[in-house]
C-alpha cells in the first residue's frame, strides 16, 4: 500500500485512541507484511487509570482489558468502513510502565504493496 494508506491508517489509529482514552498517540511505526499490519505506538496513560492503579490494581487491570476490547471493536469497524478491507481480528497490548502499545491487524487478504 502507498504512503497515503499508512498516513490515513495512522490518523485513524490516533482518532480511535483519542475517542477511547482522550489522549492522542505521540509516536507510531506501521509495518505491513502480507495480510498483517503491525502498529507500534507510544502513548501516555490515561490520568484516571494512573490514579486508580496505585490502590486498585485488579480494577485497573479489568478496566484496561475492557477498554482494549472496545478499542479493537471500534478500530476494526472504522478500518473496514474506511478502507474496504475485511479484518479477521485485531490483537492489542499496552505496557503501562513503558507507555508502549502494539496492535496487530490481521486481514482476510494480503495487502498489495504499491510504490
């Protein structure tokens, strides 16, 4: 896919991040191979989750998991609508200590690379 595809995907990823966490992404790297898109991102943790994590670790873990599920649902829906490409599933993980996230978008068909 072209550079404009990556740019539009980067904007979409940031948009969903702002919807869910009210915080944008500070850095992103997008790699595409066959039918997989891997996004490495650096984001700040939501201040509300940071406050809760000190005394309510179980609650914070549950909220983190619920937000990740909602994030993946929204990203999949918006990705398919914007790009017209069928998504099989999305995997997402976030490390609060380093403030890094990794998202893998697994597509039904390989991505055609264009220059």
